């Protein structure tokens, strides 16, 4: 089976799926395969930044006993 025939078979199969869970799993798999971890790392925050933000948030809470 050629690559084009495989793609067509998958498209035909997906067009008949009515189970939302199966469609969600296919979509999640697609997102995982298309994920660019290098780009995500560039936008990530450090552990120290998380600690600082957490400390700031906790200190901003009204701590009444």
C-alpha cells in the first residue's frame, strides 16, 4: 500500500468515526506529534521564578486565624 493510499484510508476511516473519545485521542496524538519542545523551553519560566511568584501569591492572601 502506498503512502497516498494509506493517507486516504485513514481519512476515510476518520470521517466515519462517531465516538468522541476516539476523535479526542486522535487529536491529542496529533498535538503531541506536532509539539515543538525547543520553542516551549524558550518561553518557559525557571524554578526560581515559580518560587518567587508562589511566595508573592501566598503573601498576598489574607491570613486570619
